């Protein structure tokens, strides 16, 4: 059961935050409100009137709009076309032609009325993520909705874009719109929400005011006290383990993504790479792992030349790797927990050889790792796809940390992971560092990079703009992430 | 085996398969009724005397399906005659023998499709690979003249190699250039079929003294052993069971099986974990081709004993349906092939005894597969709801 008798009331003109871990049932609840799912029991009342939503069309007609976590935009359409999609202005009857001019005018009018600048003629694929999100919001607003549901809207934004979004939300509520803000980020909740409802395991476990402390909110969410800070001692860096020199890598479309990067990671330290998603971090890491062709430059692990090695050999020479997109690259969802735990070691002793697998050893390993990494699953034979995001990630972490490592690379190690598991994964990463492994952490969450890293490299448009200490003020790092170097001298340590 | 049965039941697929067959049989009954002019005439005065129409419908349908069952599994009358001593045991088991004879090649082509599918490849090319298997096994069978056992072994291996070669090509093209295997295997099906038609009328291949398109006969030492007489069944069906066990091991216990399942389920994650996706595709298509080739070999060495343009029949395409019906699991595929074999054998008898076209069997096969492929439809018809609630709930309960 994803939702268990939930009561929630949203008043006009308020930002109502819906706080809960991944898998708590937030999205399920909102999908019912938006007509994507039908409740088995209970009802939805809009302006004192019980309503049944069979599809999003009904919900929109009742004045409810939704901006999904993954945008529902057609990349090759213009902004105006995307906004008109689903409610096209047509001239000359049902089989008439599209009235593009009127669609365009509607977009301009709405964007001016709510102070949300969008260019109606720009192609959506050319827009930065923050602007795409604005398009989604404008799209909802042109449908004359009174209640706007924002599903994890800040997950893809830079700190600056997040601030802009919060300002937009304030101005919308000032104009009488209501907003349901789904998130698991406590800072934002405290900054914007008028009321907070906390959901855990499909039930409302409490309501809170924005004055509630972050620790209390986190405890409500997880059901126990959690530490939000990464606890660690100062690093004791040793020899240089990973050396990247003049690395040049292209992305899938052949566009230069990494443009001459030099980096060094030493044993026993965490090098964090901060940056807004899409500034070359993904390609950088993939190139190091042998998953992407290196155009120029060198990548050395101690004395090994990684550029010439296959991914298999790199993994087996003592490199652990958590890919950024867990469900795409990290796990095989149809495979059992046990199989996923040996996904890159299945033909190595003790799990098997070049011909056959030793299922007993694979199962035994699974039991051990499940225990050690606190993976919540029914049994080692459970398909990984049925686990929560946090537990799936623990499977990946357990797999990659269960062999002697020289280098550990973690891309977005806690994306889509609940607060309780974040704490655990962070502590494992620090533990790995303290054992003398060189650690490279890539994250678009600045808090995470600052918390984990001993040094922070800020990437912007394929280059490392600066390497700074984690004590650097957030605003300064935020500006660097936006490509503004200002008074920060390059290469500051 | 018990684990396999448990899995099959728990997934509720057996119930679904069974219900699909019931539906297909019901629709088949309707077709039998409407295609019989005498019965239809009785429906003309249905309101006056409904019993006439209903009785004659029942009679024609029950006779037809009784013949189908007798043709597939055996005629009780012949069995009693055997016990009474007026018929031989061979006659009693002839229907079952026909079922197994039809099933054997389909097991191999079905396994070929199923295995490729588990690795994320849609092997439409089982037909072409089977044809190449026929060609290679046939030529080896009438050329070398080796001693007993060895001759058969060499011919079988030749069939595997021929099919594997025809499977390797699309695998290699996909790994190297990204050419979609559906397109390339369809093209190779045509190439293989036309090659066979050309080959059988070439000198040295064509049977001496014949003007029609038929090759020399496979040496007796290269033929799959068979009881002979009315019993056409041959060693191929035992080979099929062994190969099914082998494929099952390959899929579930071997390192390569792990790789191909990982690649099939999520090629990106497989690549990230260091598995060579391209290498897996090539090897997998070669193995799948080899299986289909073996199917073609059993057809030539077990049943046909000579090459003709139609020697492979439709076994490659039947393999697609068999794999689908068997849900791409080795043992499931084996049972699906047996079912299709039974339908074919029964269909032969239904055609000659009840004068119902063999095409009805094709319709039944197609209907079963359609209902299997559209489980939602069957579930809706029989109001099965249990599976939906859990399945859908889990996929949407994201958070």
C-alpha cells in the first residue's frame, strides 16, 4: 500500500510542503490528485465539491496543474508549441489548422502576467534546465490552474536557479495560487513553506511549521534521529593515485564535453567535483572508467594507463565505481539482489570462473553484504527493481566497496536516496577514505560535495574553474558553478 | 525441475496459457461451425427447431476436436485393438510419434529465438539459420560417407556450424555497425531460402536422374536413428530434451548466461560493469544460429533425408511462436513446441478424417499466441485481477 488513509488540506495562497523520503508515497498521492492514479478509497474535494479525476484532463479542468520531476516536454518543439500541446488553439473546426499566432500570444501574456520570462520561439532542447522548468510552470498556468503541484522541482537546479524558483513560488502565492511542494530537501522547505506535512510509509506522521528545526523534520521523516552533517576527521593525503592531464572528451552528440581537465586525487583524500549537471562531470568520470573515448590527454592510476584499458580491467585493477544514473547504469532491475552484487565480478573467484557460476558463493556473498550494508530486502533472490531507491543504491555501494580498492569514484552517490541511507552511504565513503583509498566524488548537490570533500574542484563547461577548500563560502562556490570567477583567483587551494 | 514448476505456477502464467488455449479452442469451434454448410443451413430455421442446429453444431465440433486429440496423442480404439491383438503397438503409438516428429525441430528453433531474446536480440532469422543448418547437414550427410555414429555426428555438427555462421553475420553487423538484427536477419532469411532453391538443382547436389528440385539422399549412417515403419519419430526429440537442458544451464548457471541476461535486461549497466556488450551480441547470435541450424539438421537427417527447397518448412517462424508461448524459458519452449507439434499432428488427422482444413490448426496456433501476447485481454475476459493490483502498484509507487 503506497498511501494509507491520508488526509491533507491545501488552503488558497499557501505553499504546502509535502516532505518524505523516497518511496514514502508522496508521488503516489499527487498522481491521484492529478488523475494519473485512482484512489481505492477516500475522496478528493476541490472548493467544497467532491471530484473524481479519471485523467489529468479532469484534474486540469478542476484547476489542478502539475510539474513533474522529469519534464514532459518535446525537445524539438518550440516553447510555444510545447505549451500549446494538449490544448492546441485550432481554427476552422476540429480538423482545422493550428493557430500558432494565438498560442504564441497566450504564452507571452501568461509569462508577463506572472513574471516568468520565457522565449516562445526557442527550441526546448536548447534551453537550460531551469528555463525548461519555467516552461512547464507557464504551461500549467496557461491552463488557468489554482493549485500547482511541483514534484521535486529543485532536484535539477543550481543554487541560483533554486533561489529564482523560490521567488517565483512566492509571487504565485501572492497572486492567490496554491502550491504543493514535494521535496526531501529540508532547507528549501524551511525557506518557503507555509505548512509542512510529513509522510512516512504512506501515512501522515505529522504536520509542522516552518520554524521546526531541520533535525526535527529529518527525524519525523526517517522515524529516528539522524545526523545531517558528515562526520569526519581531517584527511591525511598520501601518494598521488589518480592523475588526469589535459583530458579532452566528447559527449554522445560529438560536442566537446570535457575540454582540457587536469586533476589529481591522492590516497586518503576525497576530491569533490561540484558543478551544475551537464558541465562535463559525467563524461569526465566515464572517460576515466573506460566507458567513453578519450580524445586527448592522459589518465593514470599509479603506473597504469587507464586510457588503454577496458572497463573490465579498470574495475579489476582496484577501482570502485558508482555511476550517476543508478537505474540506467548501476543495476539490472530484473536481476536479483545477489546477482547485482556480483555484476562486475561474476566470473572471478570465488563467485565463478570463465565458464560457470558458483550460485552458492553468489548467494553467500549476498547474505553477507545485505547484513553488512543494511540492505532492506525480502531475500537475496528479490529483484532489485522492487527495492526502494536507497536500497538499490546500497546494493551498488556494497558491490563496489566489497573488494580492495585503490580508487573509488562515486557519481551522485545519494541521488534519489532517502535521508537515512544518505547518512549511511556518506559514512561508508569516509570510511573508505580513511583506509587510504583515493576518492573522487561528483555531485550536483553542493551540500554533499562540501560535506564529503577535502578539496573541491568546480567544473563549468568542461573545464575546472577552480579548486577550493570546503570552507569556502557557499555563495562563492555557487557563483563558480554558474561560471562566474569574479575575485576568486583560479587554482586557489 | 521442482523449482521450475514452482516458478511457473507462482507467476500465474500456466493459468494464463491454459485460458488462452480454452479461448482459442472456443473460437476455433465457432469457425468449424460457420465453415460447415450443412450446420449453417440448420441455423436457418433456428427459431423453429433450435435443437437441430445445436445438436449438429455439437456433433461437428466434437468430432473435429476428437480427431485432433486422437491424431496428437492416440486413438483409444487402436489401443484396444492392440490389446486385443488386432493391431500393432506401432500403430497405437503412431500419433504420438507424429507429435514428437513435428515438435523436435521446433524445440531447437524455439530455443534459438528464446535464447537470443533473453540477450535482448529479436532473432527473426531462425528460419534462415535453420535453412543453412539443413544445407550443411544435408551436404555433409551425403558427401563424406564416414562410418556409423561418426557420420551422423559430423552431419549434426555441420548443421550447427552452418546455422551459427548465419547467426554470426547479424550479430557481428550489430556489434560493429549497430545494424538492427531484425532487418538483417529478415534479409538473411530470404538469402538462405533462395540459396537453397538454387543449390538443390546444381550438379553434384541434385539427385542423379531427377529433374525436380531434390538433392541426393543422406547416407543411412548419417540419418538420425528411428524405429521405422509408421513410427517416424527419431533421435532428434531426445537430442532436443538434452539441448534444452544445456540451454537452461547456459542461461542460468554459466558465466556467459549471466552476461547475456545482463546485456538483455540492461545493456548500459552491463557495459558499466565491464561486460563486453558487442562481444556478447556476436557470441549470442552465433549460438542462437547454431541452435536453429541444429533444428534444420534434425529435419534433414531425421525426417526428410534429402534437401528440397521447402525442406525447412516453416520451422524457423514456428520457433518465434514457440518461444513466445514458452515465455523465452528453455523448458517452457520445449513444452510449447510439444503443444504445437501435437496441434500439427492432430491437424493432419482432423483434415483427413473430419475434412477440416489444416489451416484451422494454424488459426488455433495463432489465436493461442495472440491471447498469450495480450494477457490483459485474457485477464479481462476471465476477470483475473490479482496480478494487476500488485504489478501496477509496485511500478507506480515511486515516492
